[in-house]
C-alpha cells in the first residue's frame, strides 16, 4: 500500500533548495543579496515549513 507523502519533509527540502539557489546566485553576483533581502526570505521559508508542519499534524489528527 502506498503511503501519502510527508508534506513537512517535502516543504523543508523545497525551502532549503530555494535558499541554496538564492545564496549561489548571490555569491555569483547574479543578484544583489543584502541582509535586508535575506532575512525576509529566510523567515518566509521558516514560516512555510511551520505551516506545512501544522497542516500535516492536523491531517493526522493531532491538533
């Protein structure tokens, strides 16, 4: 029987991948990545992970 995908792990992977792409682009000089832009992106990724975690636990009946 197939198990449904773990949404929290999937969201963590996507967030880490997106942050990695942004950091590589910033290091290469393709985009201007300053502290004022980096902090909101990191916080948005963290919020997406927490949101996915909350939705996953609600789906399993723990909330």
